C-alpha cells in the first residue's frame, strides 16, 4: 500500500478547516448517524468525478480492533489507489457498513419524529458521494440490545443481498462461466451435463471452479476472487485477450435456481421413497424415518461426489450438512402434517359439514349416499364426526363406522373400523398368541373393554362428557338412575305394571266421583220397558243355567228390577224393599259379575252388565226427563265407565283384552308382563300387541300427568328394547346377534318400532347396528385354523433350525440379544396400531404430500 499515504496526504490538504467566520452550518447529526436511511445500496465506483467534502474531518487510519476506515474516499481518491488497494478498500468498506446500525435519534427518544426534510439519503451520501463520516456510530456488542436491533433490522438488507448479491465494481457485468463457455465453444451437452451432475452432488463453488478450468482447456489462465470472495475464471477469448467470468454470479439468477432444483432432486426422491414405506405410520415414526432418510441422502450425496472425484467436500462440513438435513427433514414432515391438518380443518371439513346448520352439506350427503347410507339418519354430532373422518380418510364407509362408534362410545380395533380382512386376521393372530403372550393379553383386555362398551351402549348411561346419550337414555330419559344401576327386563316390567295400575286407579277414582255426582235416579215404567230387550240383545245365544251361576243371578236381579219386586228375603229382620234406583242396581250387577269364575260364566256376566249399561245410555232421556242437570251428570258418569272399560279391558275375548288383563294383575311376574306384550327378535309381532299398546298410550295420556305419561310410554319402549337386545340368560347379546336384532326391529317389527320410538331414536338404533356390523366379524377365520397353522410353521422353523445347528445356546443368545428386541418392538407397534393401548383405534389419515424433501434439501443447501 505504498500509494495510500499520498492519497491521505492529499485528503489532509483538501480538508483543512477554514476560519471560524467562514465555517458552514452544522450538519444534521441524526441524518449522518443513519436514522431513516433506506435499504443499503451496493457499493459501486462513482461514474463521474465528484469533489471531496471541503470541510470533512481529517482521515485517520483505523486501530487494529476498530472499523477498517473512519472516512469514505472520494471517487478521485478511490481512483488514485492501485487495483489491489481498491479491492481491499471496497472489502473493508462493505464489511464496516454491514456491522453498523443507526441509533435512535434524539427527536425519537423524546417522542417526536425528526423533521423529514433534514434527512438526506445517507447511504448514497456515504457510499457514492465520498463525504466524510462524522460522529460515526459505535459498533454494538453482539449480545447488546443494540446488536439485537441491528440483526433484526438487517434482515431486509440481508434478503436483498441474497437476491442482488454484493457487487464488485471491477467485475460488474461479466457473464457466468457456463455462458462464457457457450460463447467460446458453442453449446456443449457435455458441459451442461457436467454442471448439472455437480449440482446434483452439491458441488461447491471451488468444485465448479476446477471443473470450469478443465472445460476452458487451453484458454484457461487463472482463477481469482473479487472483492467479496466470489471466484472468477480468467481466460483468453477468441481474440486472445483476457476475459473474466464468474463461477457463480453474485445474486440470484436462473443458474442458481437450476442449481437448487437439481440439488434437491435426491432429497425429494428419498422423501417420496420413505413416504411410500411409512405413510400409514404415526407422525413421530414418520418424522424419524424422514429425518434419517434426508441425513443419509446428504451423506450419500457427498460420498458419491468424493468417490467420483467430482467434489471435494470437507468432512466436518459434510457432517454438519447431514445433521442439518436430518433435522430439517424431520421438521418438514411435522410441518407438512400440520399444514395438511389445517387444510382439512379449514377447507375439507367445511366442504362436507355445515357448522351453522349442523348438518351435512349437499356434497357430504352425496358422499354418504355413495356408501349406501341415508343422510337423514345422521344426527348433528354424527354428521360432524362423519365429515371429519371422511376428510381424513376418504373412505365413507369407514368414516360412518367411526362416527357411529363415537356416538355409541364403543371402542373399535383398526380392522373393525376399516373392514380390512388382512388386518382382522392379524388381530385374530394377536388374540391367538402368535405375536406373544403380552400382545394376546392386550387383545383380550381390549375385547373385554369393548364388550363392556356394548353393554353400556345398550343398557347403560354414557360416560360424563360424551357428546351423545345412549339409546336407552334417549328412549327413557327419566330412568337414568335405573339404567346406571343395571336396569333389565324385570325392572322394566315392574315399571309398566306400576304405571298402568296407577292410570287405572286414577280412572276408577274419576269414575266413582262421576257416579257420586249423579243424583238418585228412579227408573220409570216407560224406561224399564226397553231393558229386557237390551239384556237379551247383549246375551245373544248364551244359555244361562247351572254353568253360569253368576250370570243367572244377574239375570234374576234385572228381572226383579223390571218387575219392581223385592229381593229374596234373607231373614225377617232384614229389609227387602223393592228398588228402582238405577245406580244401586248397576253396582249390584258389577259385584255379581266379579264373582264369575269360569270363562263361560264370566263372558255371560259381562254381556249382561254391558247390556244394562247400554240400556242406561239409551234410556237416559227417559230416566231423567224432568231433570236436565241429572241427565248431564249421568252421561258423564256413563262416559267414565265406558272409557274405563274400553281402555283397560278392550273388546272381550280378544288378544288385546287378554294382554291388558295380564298387565292389570294376571301376570304373575314382571318378566311375564314384558313377554306378554312383546315377542323376541326371532318371532313376529305378538297378536294384539299393537292394540294393547294403543290402549295403554290412551290410558297414560288420558289419566296421567303429562310428565308421568311421557315417562310411562318411555318405559314401554325401554322394555321392548331390553327384550330385543337380551339373550336367554337376560344378558346383552353379542355384537353379531345384537346387530341382527336391531335390524329385525327395523324390518319385521317395523310397525311396533314406529309406534314406540320417535324417528331420531330409530335412526340412532340403525347407526348402532352399523357400528356393530364389523365387530361381529372380528374373527374372520372362525375355525381358528390360521392360528394353528401359524403355530405349526413356527414349530417347523424351530425344528429346521435345530437340524442345521442354529438352535444352540449361542445362537439363541445372539437371537435373543439382537433379533428379539426388534421383534418385540414390531409386535408392540402392531398392537398399538390395532388397539391404541386399549382405547380403540382411530382411522389412519390419508397421507398428505410430504414436505420432508423440500425442507431437507433447503437445510442441506443452506450449509453449502
């Protein structure tokens, strides 16, 4: 740097201070410090001479630890330096500028902005104008708040530098080496292939420099670097003059893009290959696999380049590059999974489920129909779960089974959810012990928990926090306490009997009150003339005699009533005056009717009693012709009696009347009440059941308070549900037979089911049947011959190992030490995938596009 002192001496002469009276106004110190400066401009040599600042401070050489220079040279001073010093000056100036940060100006510290008209373009002033730096900002310590602010504020500058690069004015505008080769030699496929091959092997700029030196051949002169360290090839052009070309031009250009894409191809290919192997695995194993794949790819990339002699990677840098690629690949897989989940949540699920309307969208309904499922059977929660599961899996059948299982709170294995026969066979082998005793115990524990889930879904109360109540809860919401304590057919029968008896007691009480309100009515002769005919019409072909004692007695009572005769005297002290009191005679006939014992006698007695009551209705006007109020009360009383008989007895000698008789006292056990009303799943609807249920519905609605009537009707539905879902031992049926029973309710027993259950409960039952369909096929090989075959093959393998000498202590020790841990890990992973630790499997999501290759390539290239 022999000429540098001369330039500095020239600067000292030019910068001598004028007298005090001639000094210019003070400079804007905030502007000089860089407040509000625009993004850094690339250093370039001024295009035209500019005078040096007339009153700049005297230049000083920097200390060893300080900034490279305290002054920026004017263009004339810059040109006065020799070429090597010019490069050193540009390098020092750029390095110093990259470490500075503008401090907060005083105006900002006091809360007010600095006047914008006083803020010049400081970077242009410093880099191009050649003015002297005054009050240069102090360099911030790396860990200081100022240093943190510098790093943060410098991000845009660094990004801009990445795109535009640091330009050296002496090399501005020169082409890339690859383009220079095309100009020298014409387009060469070999040159292009060599460059692309090294791109694929992550060649550094030094590696490319060596390649280009060979490709230039005799034209190659030397390799040098610009002020910023970028390698430059010096060669002789066609005219024999020295020309220069960048190995890698500063900034981002098409060659850099090509270099990045080609270098990423091995990482992208590795990611796709790993994804094909582990796409159905959980996220953490996928992250581990993808990270390992990206790291191995980086090592293979560097090893291939080194062995082929095309690249010369530094071992330490290669290890760092592989480590970064590993971490980036694993992170890319996690980020990809998160992005896919967000996409499904924000885009895919709303496509199939309308959250505001709480139902499937038209697209979701079409998906459901494609799997043979009626969208009308979807509750809001099931529709939501179905859309979510379908967005994850793309399988409408499996999505519906998942949603139905969620609603019923029945845990499912993976094979039961997907219906995959190979998976079901694998799970059967787990139960049979092929995967080891521990896995077999897990499978059996899962089956037991699943069986408990089914019992709870059929008879019990759903756990706290469940989105949907059980079927039994929806049928009889007032019986939660009973359901929680294990209600069965016995308790249901007791409830029916109690409800019906209470309704009848209320009806009888009303009937008695109605008759008590009727005044004493004496039948006139005019009204009595029609009574014999009414009784004979009621008896029809009945012949009264010794076999019908109660009916005969009733006939005699009616005769004495018509003839106004006194009853037979029991004793002289007992009055036996004749009575024309209509209500007194009716009550006497009722008592006599209840004394009938044989079916024939009871039938005849009921006929006489019924005929007498019809005569009261027909002759009411004549009975109370002189008292309209008495006539009205009589009709009310007769209506109460007639309704009581119609509701609780029905037509005599009909199946419905016999069912009602059992409900009201003839059934000796509560279970018989349920059996009297309902048939099992193997039979048709019992004759008279529909009529009896209609009578009970009428009785509950007419005589019980509304809430009690609703609970009583729910007890009838619950009894039918428990009857259909119980086996001969009163336990809940197995999954297969339970599904069949529910389908029978919806088919052969459709009319009864529709009468007892509202549409939403029927839909829930159908969904439960669908949820149980795959559970019944959990053992596709019902003979378990596959398990026996697997055990046989294992025994044969052990025998062969013994024959060839592998079944020794040493071999078993090695196998137990090396192979058994891997086998145990594999078995445990398969069991976790099938049963999810006993909590029930979740449908595996469709694998989204992996991002591990992109992130792995970016991580590796960041270290080149």
